C-alpha cells in the first residue's frame, strides 16, 4: 500500500482559511458504506441521522496558545509539551538559532536550551517563570490557512465543549457543533490532546513505513459505561476515533483508561469500537485520510473526495464535514 494511493488534487481556493459566521451552517456529505450512496446535506440535518441506541463521542480537549516568538519576531518556539511548568519540549524555528546552551527570551521570560533531542526538538528550561500565554502566546493555526491567528480565532478555533487544556490543534469535526445541536444528541466525551503531527503528511513511500506521532488520551468511567451500552458509536472526529480504538485494541473493549497512543489506522484495520464517523475533509496523503479510508473503503472515499471537489465543498479545519455511516 503506497502513500501515493491517498493523494488527490485540491484546488487551493477550496481550502477554508476563514470560519463560517454560524458554526452549524456547514455542508455535510453523507457517505453510506453499505450502498455506496453519497448524499449532499447540511450539518443541521445531523440529528435526523441519529437513531435509538446511538452515542456520539466528542473529544473535549482545549486548544492552548502554544506558539511564541522572540521580541524581534525572527525566532519561533512551539511548545509541544510542558514537561513541568519550567521545562518545555518544543519545536524551534530556525533550529540553528537555538543550539545547546543558547538563551531564549520571550516577553519577560528568559530560558535556555538545556537539551537537543535526536529528532531536532529542544528542551527549554525557564528561569523564574515561563512566558505568559495570554500575553505572548499564539494559536498554531494549520499552515494551509496561510495566515496568522487573530483574537477571534481564540474562540472560533475551539469547540463549544472544550474543557481540558493541552491541544496544539483543534479536533475540527467538533467545531461545527452548537450547544443546541449537542443537546439533541446522546453523547459522551473522551480527551485526546491533538499534537502537531496531525497536520504532517505521510512522507514514507510505503504506508507501513510511517512512524506515527504519540498523543495523550483519557477515557472516563462514565464514557466507558455509555459506550458499552450503545448500539452504535459515532465518533466525532478522527481524534475521538483514535482514542476509542486505542483503548479497545489495548483492552479488547472500551474501558476507563489513560495513557499515550501512537495508533496508526489505515485500510485493513478492523474497527473494534467505532461504528460511524463524523469528520472533516483531510489533507492528501495524510494519516487522517487513511483512517477514513479504513472505515469506508479506499475506493468509496476516493469517489467521495472527487465529488466533494466537483461540488465545491470547503476543505480542512474550518471547512465542511462528512458523515460516514
């Protein structure tokens, strides 16, 4: 299985760099796996696809402003993980400006590069206190939006149910939901803190050679119990899917659990917990388009994406969505 099998042509103007004014105003493509039928609906129609025994599972992670710049604006620090309040694991740009022992200044905070990891990441140790997020932090908007973050993104690039701080990127399928739509659906929550790897294309020629990034997750007792009672589990987003499947793969079923997962789902994978999926349209050759292809079939997803381009759907984080049933 080659990574090139998951490529497709996307006209640049179909990439949504701005959100719709109304979260719930997106279009929704509905893909029926059994028949191969493709419907063109509105996200507001989602409750009509819910039936008795369904459970929608959301990822309630909260995006944090994890991108920082030095005073001259020429150096960038992207916090991947706060190992402790004063010790951060970071991606740095440009790397040659952050050698071992080099000083880092962001706002009133000063730190030093105390370790350079094999993958190029840096460990920065802060003296006294770390940079003030509210004052100096920026959202790490996906590169394909081709713009810097704005104050309004702090609310809009966040689900209405976001709770647990820790993500660099939003679980974008959840961005469509309003409290009113959620109230109409039986639901539960998992937490998976989305890392920067979610935007990275698969660079290996063979799919099986790809090294998946790791992300932190948690499933509560209440959610595990709700999943066990559900007749159909509908994951809202690939991150909720990866969380449920990670736990089911580890324990044989969904139980209360927490840990790190680097699960890589691609065609040939047999889903153990997820029966249906609401998701956005994903980047070519990404691990996410491989996941949806594993659920719906490579040929059907290829046809659905070709139709989405013809019908001028809006793609990626601020774009439209697809319901796979």
